[in-house]
């Protein structure tokens, strides 16, 4: 079995790319994709840790898998909602550049 | 005698009846007030007869320890408050009670007679006034309150009635409120007397805390047997005197009474000459045991009385408005009564109070008759009116001569008693000044009488008419009183031993004449009238040169020693300005800084802190991440350390 | 009758509250039906409050009409415990009368009248609740229910003041009133929680004031604790009573509020504060009360004199009355602070008397303003010629406020003087002088506004409506009856005050 640390490094790299994307990209769609990247980094991490843990008797520990599936489900819902918001945003303002959209400022 | 409470109650009942039913009744319900007063007079007559016949064994009566005269007490409970359980009982029990003694009975008589006369007189005088009904309602309320004041057996009830007569006086002075002068005079009268009442109320509270009851008898007892210290007695009596001085227009609170002449003349006759203004004198006479226990307080009363009597008499000499001459004369005579009380002349003061009440009411009604006829008050524009209104002239002259102290008329006897008391109990300076007051009072009375009714008739006044029936009859009745009332001071063998044996303090006083005093006062009075005759009726003597010589003095007197200006300055420069400053303080400091200040600070802090809110998604995301990292590092450090 | 006694207090609270909810269903655009409905409801509560007052047995004393409805049991222990004592009984009566008067006088509210009466009835319910409730949790709840509607009532239906140099919008008045009062509520809530926590320390936690009172008597609250907690109540409730220097919400709020709300506000709402000081502060924290009373009585004296002098400088009718309320509430505070049986009785009577008097004044000023659209005393003059009845009633209320014997104000103020004279003599002298200053501003106001030559502008001014006259006449009658025969009120109050002070 591959050492756990490989998975964690992969996960960290993916998370870093995602975080950079959220902070640096201006397009709302790309930010959304970066968030997906971060979520998936977390999923990899969870599953890897779960697979490497001692099981209880003959059963493996499924906590990580369950959480990962939760995250995938929620991420799907979130993407749907977020895409809808971005779509409305584009319809109303003709742009998805978040630096142009600062109506929440005080 | 137990029914004496009915005397004011009739009038109290009349008030709401006139207000509610008045507009639907003939004469707007005026007759209700008159009937109530007449009922009061009848009950009074029965009570007085009953009182004179009863002795110390009558139910509720006894010989008072303080005045040594017959005193009757009756009361019912009003309400009580406070805690009466246990030994630390601390509360007030208030009663509606009446105290009948010679002082009360005599003054009740004065009030009922003069009030009835004035109310009947007003039928003619106020005829056609748009607020005729209200006039009688206020009159009835006044009469009821004034009678209650005199009957009260405890200080609190006295205070209640005291304030009620004050407000009636306010309402009646300002009766013609369309005139700004009447409106302002009413306000001034109320506020000035109210300032005196501050003292009165504190004095009453002081007596209560000393004695534990508002009862007058209890307070007198404490003062008499020495359980009240002399200091307390002095403070309490001076506080009571502050109220008395306000009501009786004593220096320095005399300024409201001349202005009060803005009211209808019958009101001046009743309230500002015969009844309400004597309430102060009555209060001092009533609480005499406390004043006597203090001693020092009586000296103050004497001094204030003398200053008032002298100062007001000088102003009366220069005033040109007929009613104001009478007003200053009232102040001066009230001063004489106070002086007499200060000189242990209890009987003399009460006697003068009655004699002055009848005479002055007569004079005011006479002045009202003149006003009613020619609508003029400046005596310089009048003259010779006796040709067109002979009855008024005759009656006014009786009043003037009586008040001036011409023998046989009532004013002579009472003034004589005062002079005797002053000469016996006070330093010689007092008696000299009192004689001067007596002289001046004859002089200004002569001046008013001769200037108005004698000399040449002003052609404008040729069509003047004499008083109508209701006015003539009432004036005549008061004229009889002014003529003969003084004779009650004499010893009438077999019938009546003189007023001094009826109303007295501690010991009966039989009539006696001190020849030099009676002689001197007669000479002064007669010479003053003769002088006035030559100056104002025959115009033989001109005052122009004297006036020019003492110009500054004349100016000062004519301007009433600048009291009004001085008070006006105090009100405007001190009271109103400080009120305005305090109002500004409330707006600027308490509100704008104290209340709006914190609001402003919160707003400013909010604005200065809002810079980190950019509205850009990525700045929030950066914050989130940095926060996560910081928290992670902290958690890591903690798990390591 | 026994069944009646059981439910009288809860119906006093619930009837207006349910009526407020029912009123929401009335048509929006027709102001009349909801007004009639509000009259009916407030008439019922008025009758109930009279029954409660008359039914209160003053020979027995103590808490009567008691009833407890459990709400949350152990371990939180909150229940709706009801009951009135001799202090609350006259105030319940006062609220019944003033609420009916305020509803009757609100005939002129046309704009969104449905919402107006919904809020007014909710407010009335809250006031009844505070007076009748025996549980600190519900006391606070009803207190807030009474205070919060004020914001909307003033902000929506109020009127702004603009003298050119001086501008106060109704929004400002409403906002200030609300923020200051909520600030007071915070202190009260902290104090209540402190009492609750302390009762948990010595046994089971409770909000019940009777149980807390017994704990206080048993000495469960240490001297130190009481000294720290009492000022929370003193200032928290004091703010609603117009305690100096937290009084400025009161004149501005009174002025901005519509007539009916001013009547309730000055007439009843300010009394909640003074009532709270007695009911919560003095009963539950007697030692704290004794320790803090010298401070409170000085503040009360400042109220009296400061309010009266400030009133001299005002030239808006409503501001004069507003500052006069500050001054008169000072007598209430002074009376409470004496902790002397006569003084406290006087204070409670003053609450009643001032409630009626000031409600009458606001009603009459409202009636005048309705017709002239001016409240500036420098402009108004000679009104008595045209608006005789309104002017007379106002003058009678004014005379009552300057302490004229024969009207209720005198009896109350006099008893306060007696109490203060016994305990803090120099302040009594200041208080009497304060009453004389009241005469100054009141007579100046009467002289300027009502007397003097009438401006031809007012020639066609109609007098008050018959309804306003009727309300005024009833209020005047109460002033006179209480002034001449105060015994029915005084004996009830006295028994309540006696039992409060015995705890000291």
C-alpha cells in the first residue's frame, strides 16, 4: 500500500491550487471551479485516511467514505445553486467578474 | 352652633349649580349665590346669638387656655394616611373641623354681611356683562372658601381655604381677561401670594412635625406650655407670617394689591379690601399664642407693619387713580393692624380689621358707583360730582371720614385703640410714626373725597347719574355700619361691655380713653381734612412749589419707590434668564451631548471600522483562509506545547 | 363573583391582547369600525379595572385576585402569577380610565387607523400586565410589550416640531425614546437575572416575586449583593419614570406622539417606572433601597426643580406639559425615596393624580392643536373666547398641577411633602419651592394662551367636539372628587404601602 503521506501531499497541492484560484481569479465560474477543487482535495484526504486506519474487526472504518459522499452530494447541490446565482448575475449585470460586484460593501 | 359649617356649605353648593344650570336660569343663576349667602347670613346670626349665650358647659365648648375666651370645637374625619400600627406610628390624620371663638364669630359676621352686600350691589354693577353667571359662581366659591378659612380648626384646612381664596382672587382680578393689564395683574397677584404661601406651607409642616398634628389647639398648647422651643416658635411664626404678609400685602410683598384693582370694583371691595386681604391679619391673630411664645416674631410683625403702613400711606398721597388710592390705603391700614398685633394690641387689631372692612368696602362701592356712572378713575379729571350723585357723595364721605379717624365714626375708635397699644408697648419712635400715618391717612382720604366730589364739576360729567337701586341700598347699609360700628367699643352698661370684653387675648380689656392720644389724633385728623379741603376743593393752596422743591422725593413716591421696576428686573434678568439658560442646558448639554453624543460616537466608530468591508468576495475569502491558518497554527502550538 | 375574582386580572391582560390580534382582521381603508371595536374593548377593560379596584378589600390588604398559571416548570420555574396589592389597584384603575379616554380621543386618527389601534391595545395589555403580574419574567415581558409599540406609534402617527431654529422630527423623538428606554430595560433584565441566579444559589431558582420577597425577608440576599443590584433597578426603571438626567426622551417623546398616545404615555407609561422601583426595587431589595435612597431623593429633587425651571423657558404647549411631567414625576420619585409611610402613599397617589391630570392636559392640547395647527404659546392667545370648554378644562388641570387644594394634585403633593419633611428636611423646602415655580410657568402659560385679546384668526374656531368635552369632563370630575374626598384611594394605597414598608 502506498504511504499515506503521498495522498496527503496530493491533497495539499490540489487544495493550494484551489485556494489560489479562489483568491486570484476574477471570474465567478473559475472561483466556483476552484472551490470544487478544494472540496475534492478534502475528499482525497478523507478517503486516504479512512483507508489507512485500523478497522474494527473485519470491517473497515467507513467514516471518511461517508463524509466524502456527503461532500460530493452537497457540492453537486452547491454547484447547481451557485451556477443559478452566477447566471442571474450575468443576466442582470452582464459580467461575472467579482471585482465589479461589490454591492455588499456597507 | 354645631350647624355653623352650613354657613360656607350653602355657597359651595351654589357654585356647581350656577355653573351647570346657570345659563338656563333667569339672571344666569346670580340669585342662587345671593340666596346661598343670605342663608349663610341667617345661619350666622343664629350661631352668633347661640355663641353669645353659651358658656363653657355647652357641648364642644370650653374656656381656651390661651385666649381665656370661650372656644368651641367640632370636627369630622376627612382621611388619614401613614402607619398607625405599633409604637412607631407615623402618619397624618386629617379632619374637617371648625373652631368657633369670638375672633371667628366677628370675622364671620364681617364676611357674610359684606359679601351679601357686594353680591347684591353687583346685580346693578355687573348688569349686562357677558360672563355674569361665572362672576357669581366665582363669588360664591370665594365666599365659601373665605368662610371656611375663618372657621378652620386646623392649619391644613386653613391652607386649603387659603389657596382657594387665592385662586378666586386670581379668577376675579382677571375677570375681564381680554385686557392684558387685568390678565397680568391676576397672574402677578397669584404668583406673589404663592411665594408667601411657600413659607406658610413649610411653617405648617414644621408645626406638624413638632406637634404631630395639624390641629391649631395642639400647636398652641405646645407653644404655651413650652414643649416647643422658643427657636421653633420663632421660625414657625415667621414662616406663617411670610404667608400672612403675602396675603395681606405687607412689605415687601405688597406690589400685587394695587394692580389687583384691575378687577371689577365690587371684587376690589369684597376681596381686596374687606375680606381676603385680612386673612393674613386673621392668621397672625389666630396663631397669636405661637407668636407670643416667640416674642421676637412679634417685633418683626410690628416692624413690617409700621414700614408697610408708612410707605403705603405716602404712596397713597401721590396716587392719582381713585381705586389705587384706596388700594394703598388698604395696604397702609393692614400695616396698622399688623403693627397693632406686634404691639400686643390684639383687640385693637381685630376691631380695626372690622371697622376698616366696613368703611373700605363702602369706599370701594362708592368708587364703583362713580366708575359705573362716568367711567373715569383719574381724580385729576373729576370734581364736583356731589352735584350729580349726591347719595354716593354722602356715603363716600362717611367712609372717608370714618377711615380718616374723625370722632364718633367707627374708624376713630379702632385707630385710637391701636395708638394706645403702640404707645404702651413699643418705643416712642413707633408712636410718632403711627401718628404720622394717621395724619396721612386722613389727608389722602380728604384728598380723594374733596377732589372727586367737591370743587367744580367737569362739564363732561354733567349727565352722570347716581347709583341704581341695588347699589344704593347696599351702600347705604354699609354706610350705617361705618357710622355706628365703632360704638361697640364703648361700655354700654347693662347690655354690652364693649368689644374688648368679647375678643381679647388673655385678659379682658375694658374701654378706656387716653385723653392726649384721643385729642392729638382728633386734631391731626381734623387738620388734615381741613388742609385737604383747601388744597383740593377750594384750590387755595398750591402744592407746585413744594413739589418742585422735593422733586426727587416726589418722583420716588410717585413711582411707588420703584418696587415694581425692581421686581420686574428680578423676574426678567434673573428668573427668566436662568430658566432660558437651563432650557438651553437641557437642549445643548443633556440632550445634544448626553444623549446624542453616545449615538454620534457609535456612528463614528462604525464608520471608521467599515473600511475592511470591501464588498469583494476574494478579500473575504482571504480573510477566511488567513483566519483558518492562524487558528490551525494556534491549535498546533497548543498541542505541541 | 368568586369566579369573577379568579379571572379578572387575566382577562384584563388578555382581552386587549386578543382584541389587538382580532383588530388586525378589520378592513384597512375604513377607520370607523376598528375605532368602535377599540372603544368597546377599552370600555370593557375600564369596567373590569373599576371592578378590580372596588373589589379590592382594603381592610384585608395583601395581594388579592391571585391566580397562578404554570408555564415552564422545574428547573426553570416560570409561571404567570397574578395578583394586585394596594399599590397596584389604583394604577390598574388609572390605566383602565386613561386607555378608554385615549381611545375615545383618537377619533381623529384616520391614516392606518387599524394598525394604530392594534398597537394601542397591545400597549394597554402590557401596562395591565406589569401592574398585575407577580413574576419577574412576565413583568419584563409585559414591560417590553408596553414600551415597544411606542416606537411605531410615535414614528408613524406622530408630529414633528419645527420652530425654524429648533427642529425635532417625530422619527428622532421615537428613536430617542426607544433607545433610551431599551437601555433601561437592559439594566432591568440584568438585575432580574441577578436575582434569579441568587435565588438559585440559596435553593431553587425562581422568578416569582412573592417567593423572592420571602427570600429577601429571610436575608438570602446579602447586603453587598443588594447594594450592587438595586441601582440597576433604580436607574433602569427610573429612566421610564423620567429620572434626571435620563429624562430628555420624555419631553421630546411626548411632543412627537399623537394625542392619544401622549395621554397614555405621560399618564400611565411613566408610572410603570416608578411602580417598578417600588415593586421590584424596594420590596425585593430593601437594604439596597435604604442604602441608595439618599441618592434617589436628591435626583428626585433635581427632577422637581429642574423640570419646573426648564418648563418656564418653553413656548410649545406640549413641551411645557412634557417638562411639567418631568417635574411632577420628581415628586413621585421623592415620595418613594422617603420610605416613609405618608411619603410613599403620597407618591402613589401622585402617580394616579398626575396620570389623570396630564392625560387631561394632553387631550385638551390635542383638541386645540387639531383646530389651530399651532402649539406655540407666543402665537396662540385669547383661546378661551372661542374654545371655552377646552380652555377651562386645561386651566383646571393646570391648577391641579400647581397644587391647588380641592383638586387631587394637592393631596398627593402634600403627602409627599410631609414624608420628605420628616426624612430630608432641606429637600422638602426645595420641593415646596418647586411647587411655587410650577405656579409661575402654569400661570404664564394660561395667561399667554387662553387669556388676553383673541386674535381675529380664531374667530371661526369651533370648540372641542362633544366627545372630547365628555372625556374632559370625566377627567375633571375625577380630579375634583379625589381632591375633595381622597379617602377611598388613600386607604387602599395606604394598606399596600404599609405592608411594603414593614419589610424594611
